């Protein structure tokens, strides 16, 4: 798993590639925590999952914990470019009820809160 962070128009984009699973969740949690501490004014984050090819329950759990942290600051998280296999996990677990899912990062930015 690789993670890339950027700030666009005052909003955060976290791009995750590869597999988000039990072996990689601690790394993602730690990297996101440091980045969020350094960018504490950011209230809206888009998770760009266009290059993420696998997610398990541990990966979903870390996404929920990131959402909780952002929600505590009055913000939200949106998901962009969710691929076929990870989308199945979102459907089975009904995680699509927790996260708004968009076809692109730009659409996620344009959507009303």
C-alpha cells in the first residue's frame, strides 16, 4: 500500500493505492494521523481510491476511524473512484451508507455537504 497526501482548494486528498488490509492499516492510520495533525484546519477530505485494488474489514475499520476523527473537527470524508472489488466490500458491509461515494475527486469536491 502507498499513500499520497495533498491539499487542493483548502481540502485534503488522500490517495491510497494497492491493498488496504490488516498488514497495512497501522501504516495508513499513522500516516493519516501525522498528516491531519499538520493540516488541522482541513475539514473536508476526499479518499481517492482509484488505485486501491483490495480492502478487508481492517481497512474499512481504519477508514471509519479517520472519518470519526474528521467528524470530531466538524468535517467529513468522501470517497472517490472506488474500484470494482473494493466496491463489493462496501456493498456487503453497507459502508456506502456511511460514506458518500463519487466517480471522481472533482465530483466529490463539488457535491454539497
